[in-house]
C-alpha cells in the first residue's frame, strides 16, 4: 500500500506541563511528547471526537486511537530540537470551611505546596505523520494539563522508498507500535508507554528523500492487556 509521510514542526507558544515524574514536591515534564498526546491534539476535533464531558478519568485509547488505525493514519512521538524549562512554584490555600486542613502528607512534606518543571515557550519539536492519503492537519493545537497553545507547520515529504535490512530509526518510537525486531535502544521512561530512541532494528523501513529512516507498518497497538 502506498503511503505518504509528512514532517511536522511543533513550536510551543505557552509553557507545557504534564507530570512525567513525581519526586516529592517536584513534578517534572519530560522533553519528549508522547504520540498518544499528539494524536488526540491533532485529531480530537475531526476523527477521535472525545466528548467535552467524560464520566471517567481513565482514557479509552483502544476505542479512540483505533479510529486512526482504520484510516491508515499514524503519528510518531515528538523529539525536541530546541528546548528549555521553566520551574514554577505553586501553593494552594487551606480552605477550612469545606476542606479539613492538612499540614503534612504521608511522606512528611506539605500537600499544598509544589513545583512544576514545565517546557518553556519557544521550545521546538519534530514528529512525523504517516498516512495512506494526505491528511489535513490543524495549525494550532492544545497540549498538556493546561491545554497550552502550540503551532504546527508541515512539510510533505511525499512517498518514501521501502527497504528491508538492519537500520537505525531516525525518530523516537513507541515500541509497542513497531512491527520490526528491536535490537538495541535507549529508553525514555514516561507513562503510559515508555518510548525508545537511537533504536537499531531489523525489518522493513521507509527511507525518506533526506535519508531519514522510519519503521514501516507502524500502527497503534491497542490489544487488551493479559490478566
């Protein structure tokens, strides 16, 4: 099946925060952006369509992202090109008339004080959209806990050349979505699925005009976990 690859550049216009790691009162944002988050941000208004009100905090990846699988659309995670951080301190007032005051949490630090390490405005990222046909992508999207504003610019790369051998992926990957054999890689630990970079693989891949290499046949792996 013929496919089209689009290279996307993402520029943050607000600080972006999501809690990748929680270390005491510090909540840290990883510098990579997960492909699940990007997929919702790019296609929630057109294909996925999650309702404004959700009765549960548990995401339904299987139902939502399978809509992209059915259309032959796949979004890679985004890797940083230029990035910086902001360290924000926050404090929540103790309002005793509707909440019992709590001085300390279970680990002996205040519950109402914390710091968030956020990606700074002006940070730039790169990711790819692989699709059976050319897709229309929005120029502006919202990311992170605060629904921060980010700008997307696109560069169509056309139809790549498919090859099969040992190769090094030019992008950060969601390992669940890669059909080839992962040989060696570095892990980026983050929920809900840790990512990998500098991955050496064996199998089919797409070679782009700029000699970048992407695994062929990637799609969202959404099987139910074994109990």
